[in-house]
């Protein structure tokens, strides 16, 4: 989808709130209506526009009730500065990107049991082999007395920074792909289906010290009743357990 059209679509606060809710779990129209505090008719119109843009789609459950969920991974980048305004067209995250091909990024990619992790440092290589950070100021004119030499150096720095900007965008795209793949793995292990994000957030919170339902609900910004149901589901699967100190990961999980 064209980035300008996507920006227009996401300019509506209620549509952004719908996407924020659906990023947690699939919902019926009535659930979205209650969450937003607007009429079901208005929700249906917002969902229609999001559906036409390919951001959401619907399915029918066993009771033949229609529920909605986010359809795909999309990335939108916007840059505003005194020197210009630009937005990159939305594109799906791609976890097959060869992140090691980035020339101006220091990348440490480790693979273990098929799971890849990466650490990136925003550095660009200079001609003498040293590196400079992306936010480092350009050298002053003292190092290059001639105006022509100074301008050439500045243009070289500008070119390196523009390349670094593109590589950082590529790295963010790669990380998003890895994030979604990991959430898919959480879904496969816990059996959470399309609700993997809220389960992953809940598990990350439980992974620390034992916590109550109220504390966990505050951590993941969800209603306590929803959190309690999720915990019971995971307890039945042997993933978490309730103790005197609160909810915690099962030792066998």
C-alpha cells in the first residue's frame, strides 16, 4: 500500500486504537465497540477501511461469529527534518534479509538451534579504518583548511550517513521479522494461536518474580479478568502455576 495512503488511514485515532487492540488478540465487533466506546456501526466502517488496505481480515468461529485480526506484518517509516519530509512505502517484514551484508553496521549474528539473534551498532567506517557513530558531528574546518577539501569531506560523511540510514532501516526490518518469527514459535509451544503476542507479553512478565493477577494486568496493560483467563489456560498446559507468592513459570516448562 502507498505510504501516503497508509498515513492518511492511520491518521484516525480510533483506527489506531483498533489496531493496538487487535495486536493483542483477535476481537469481535462488540468487543472493539466496548473498548473504543463507539457504536458497532462506526467500528464496522473502520474495519472495512482497514480490511480494504489489507491490514486486517476476518474469520468465522464455530458459532459463526465473525472476528477480526491483523492480517500481515507491515512497516512504515517517516522522516521529518528541516531538510525534507519523506515516508517509505509500507512493506512486509522479511526475516530472510542477509543482515551481514550491511557495510556500515557492526553486526554480531549468532545461530543456535535455528534461532537467530543479532546485535547492531550504528557505526560507519571511515577511510582509515576507524569508525564514527551516526550522531557524531562532522570534523571542523581546522582539519581541512581549504574550503574545497572541507566540502568534499562533508559530502563524503553525508554519503556514509545516508548509507548507514538505509542499513539501519534494513536492520529494523530484519529485527521485526525475527520478532514475528519468535512470536510464532511462542504460539507453537504454548498453543496460543493468533493471540501469541499477549501470551508472550504475559510470559515475559511472569518470567521474573512471582506476581499477582493485578500486577500482571498492569504490566501488560490488559484487563485483570482477561489475564486471569490466560493464566488458567497456560496453567492447564503446565506452562505456569499459582503459588502462595503469586503466578510463576512452572519448573518443568
